[in-house]
C-alpha cells in the first residue's frame, strides 16, 4: 500500500429508504444510500464499496466506482438484518486504502 493512501479518511453517511411494490404499500426491498467526501489524492482511480452482516466481516467489494462518484445505493436489503458498510479508495496501481469508518443500519 502506498503511503498517501494510508491517511485516507472517509465521512460516510447512510440513508435508508424503502421501495414499495406498484400494487400497494407493502415493502418489497430496502435500500441504503451511502455518500462520502471525495478523496483528493492525485493518483486516485476510484472507490470500492463493502457490505457485511457482521462488523468488520467484509469479503469482496460489492461495487467498484470511478473517482468522480461519491454516492452509491445498495439495494435488496432484507428486513430484520443489520448491515455494516465501509468504503476504500484505490489508485492506478490497484493499491487500496484502509477501510473508512464503518456505518451500520438495522432494517426494520
């Protein structure tokens, strides 16, 4: 990991919304919209979004985004589940920053 990426800090915000079926008010899926402050490193290529159902239990990223995108909507979240989210920044060499601060949301 290159030195300048180790200091990457992200302010991560979470907005949870509910999608309803067109036939009535019954929820069919939940979404979470994540937003963060842009990283200002010159070699920045983009961001990776991580999702887990246990704190810090991240596997592969669920999305890889270009550098000019600073929000992402996660879909298909299930009621009764707590989700944990984090993002990283990556550069043109593929070096990835540490995880951002983790945010969580329980879908009710």
